[in-house]
C-alpha cells in the first residue's frame, strides 16, 4: 500500500489515462475545433490536477533530503563508515551507468534502426522541432565556459556555492546534499545532548515530510490519470510509426534492465527476492513513469524504502538523494542509443574508440543531468557534438521523447533503490560481524 492507496488503483489510473488520451488524440485528429476543446480540457482540468500532485512531491524534496541526510550521518557516528558507504555507492553508480550505456549502444549497433531512415522525414522533423532544439542548445551553451578559471568556478559552484539557500531555492540537489553531509558530520563532534536534540527535530521534520507524501499518494490515481492523459492526448501517434523500431528497441532495453539485469543485481548483490522487491517498489515506479522526474519521485522512493523495503533511514537518506541526481542508468542507456541512432541516420560511422568516448560521456552526463522531464537533452547534445554527430539531429527523436523519458525515469529510480538495498545488505553484514 502507498499511503492507503492500493498499487492497483494507481496502475488502473495510469492505464485508463493512457487509453483515454490515445482515444481523444485519434478522435480529434481531423477536427481543429475538437482539438482546441481537447487542449482547453487538458490545460484547465488535467494539468492542474497533475500539478497539485507533482508540487506536493516537489515541495517536500529539499527539507526531506536535508533532514534525512543530517539524521543519517549523525546517527552513523563514525565518519569512516560514511566514507566507505560513499565509495561503494559511487562505484555502483559508475559501473551500472557504464553497463547501461553499453547496452544502449550495442542494441543500436546490432539492429541499426537509423540506417536507411527516410531523408525527407529527417528534414521535416528538423523543421518541426527547430525551436525546441534551439532552446535545449541554449541551455547547453549556458553551461559552457572556455577558460580554465571559469571551469574551476563552475565546478566549485556545482558542489559548494556561496549561498546554500539560493542553491536550495533553485533545487540544486548536489550542494544541498553536500551541505547536509557537512552538518551531519559536524554534529558527530557536538555535545551528545545537543546532537540528540537536533537529530530529534530533524527526524520529526523528515517524518512530517513523509506524511505529506502520503497525502499526495491519496491523489495519485487521479493525478496519474491526468498526467498520462495530457501526454498521450497530445502525442504524435503518427510519428510513433516512423520511429517505431527506435522506440521499441529502447523500450526493449529498459525491459531487459528491469526484468533481467536488475533482478540479477538484486539476488547477487542485495540478497533480495526480485519479485517481492519490484512489487513493493511499484508505487515508486508508477510515480516515476507518470512524472518523468527522478526528483519528483524521490520523496516516494524514500517513503517506500523505509516503509516497504526495510532499508534503514540512514542508508536510504544517503543513497537515494545522491542517486536521484547522480545515478541515471536509463538516461545513460538512452543517451548512448540516441548518439548511435542519429549517427546512423546521417551515415556517420563511429569507431570503437569513439563509442568508448560515448560510454564515458554518458556516465558523466548522466551524473550531471537534472532529474526533471527532458533533463538529459541539453547534455546529450554535448555528447553528440563531442564525437562529431550533429547535435541538431536530436530533432529526429524529440517528438517521441516524452514516452521514452517516462521509461528511463523508471529505470533511473529503480537503479537508485537497488543501490540502497545493496548498501543496506553490506551494512547489515557489518553490524552482524560487529555483534
Ligand atoms: N527525466 C529523467 C529523470 O528525471 C532525466 C532524463 O533522462 O531526461 O530521471
């Protein structure tokens, strides 16, 4: 159960919303007046209901992340243990992201869906999505500096900005995580009574935030219906036919990840029953699918970890916020696949060395991508440029990207939760060895 709402009810809302949207899209395709009425219904009803759900989740992210990490680190007590946990977590992130990127590249290299892709369709799509491409390109440019000092300052700002409140207001997760780690670490040196006082406060704050997630989950079946309806009702179904093989291949890779690779990790590294784990993680997966945002899903992930998966708060509070920003396996897979697909469309052959560069860049950009819908796209354009694939070629896939974004966000958040279960297993082993 997710806050008193059954998974089935949420899944039902998801399925019904998708079907209703597709039907509405088909029925209004040839009538501009009907299309306008549909747009009005989406903007005035579906959008606000979906947004109330999303905002209830977003609003708790920063206080929940801050409080969970402070409590977690302060209760670990031993900073050496935190360092070991951090190193294991980061290694897990890098290896699983790298393997995911390889899977995406291999699938595209084997099937080659981009070879022989109609050049008129390419020109049409580039014309249609030129505006979107320009806005992603300007986001990518905003992050680019050429001189050394600029780059150093940019890295410093990314981890340790001058103003922590500003970072929190802008939802920059990495500095807030690092600041919370600092506060937690500092607390371990503070007098015990004061440390316990603040920890109790922080614990109460985290608990209250989790309760708010519970309120949001009560709305989930209706909100999920509205969010998915808004996507499928406006989706270019015709485009889906043209890009069918590309879409099916990427969704197939996500399925391999969820149904084969993740269960193997769950059994071998986290010592969990994969079936039960996936079932318990269902509300988190549905939230990720319908919001396309790892950040919006984070509160639900934290709640599921402590209430259904038996992962202790100090582990979940440390691993999951880090994972929501830094570990995006689905995104790494998608980026690798897109670079190869667009290269095939333009008849560009990437050497093995260049493909390795793509894997490395996918790992890095998956770390840097924001956990919001389409968060990976500006960075993906940078990866394409790096290996000589025209970044504007991203226009070819933009029309179907929302669908793939929903899928990759599920893979992203599930990867984080599996990492938390793996770290939890290690912590339990150390506890029983110490006992
Ligand atoms: N939507 C993804 C996430 O939030 C990021 C992306 O791949 O665009 O995890």
